[in-house]
C-alpha cells in the first residue's frame, strides 16, 4: 500500500510518447497571446499587469546590467507556477516533482549567473571566496567552505522545489485515502478529514505559488551578486 503512494510520481507514457512532454507543453497553450489590436481582453490585461508587477518587484534591487534577464525570469516564474498549480488537479502529472527537471533548471540558470560574474567582474567574483581581512591560517578553510557553498546552491534550489511539492502531494493522498477508508465506518470522522483535506489543498495552492516565486527569487539574488 505504501508503494502505491509514490506511483503518482512515475513518468508514464502513452503510445510510446512520455506524458511528461505533454505536461511541459500544456502551460504555454493555456495563456492568451498578445494581439495587434488596440483593445485587449481582460485576461490579457490581467496577465500583462501581473507580469509587469512581478518583474518590477524582482528587478528593483538589481543593476541595469541584469535587466535583460527579466524576460527569462518572468517566463520561468509563469512556467513553474502553472506546472505546480496544474499538478494539484485530479489525474494530472506534476513535472516539478521530478528532481531531474528541477535540477536541469537550477544548474543551467545558476551556472549562467556564475559565468557572467567571472566574465564581467572576475576580481569581485573571486573575492567572494575569500573575505577581506581573513587570517592567514583560515584562508584554505574559508576557500573550501565558500567553494562548497557555491556548488550547493543549485542542489538546494532543485531539492527544495522537489521536496516541498512531493511532500504536499503525498500528504494530500494520505489524507484523501484516510477519508475514503473511514467513510463507511466513521462518517463524522471522515467528514472532518475531508474538511482537513480541503484546507490542506488550499495550503498546497499557496505552497505552489510560493515555491515558484522562491525559485526565481533566489536565482535573481545569484544574478545580483554577479552583475
């Protein structure tokens, strides 16, 4: 019974086509595309307003040299947010519960910020490994610590997103199973469990939004250090 709880995270295929590819394509189909007309519909206006507010808040502390990343970060935020929210629907697959996908996003984006830092300001980038005024005896130790912390960043990004979403999905399935099993034996307890499941689902919606935002926010902080 315990093994079946993890079946929802398996990548299934239909007629030889992995459904994960379909799950990655669907988010881009759901959003309205801009038009050349003077008057836009309400959904498009709301979408543009949300993207502009998010981009303005995210890039306010970043130097103008990092502003070309606004389109990439906004697209990544929308993509992760849509995948997280669609994964809460019944009989759907959540690609962001796969560590391989999250690590792919995290490693590529983190490595891009590091390369930009070493290319534009190599002295400052190398200075992060050794703070000014460090005692001579602590220099090798601090360099090892700072190097380790640098390479842990993409791992923390990917594992954080995967762990939070996976834990939420497992908890929802556990409580839903309990409510279903208790229904014929203890209806009152089953109803209370269903109410708890509803509240937990609302919490998972908030977690899905927050985790997508935190993922992009940490990437913007890494970019801020290197521009």
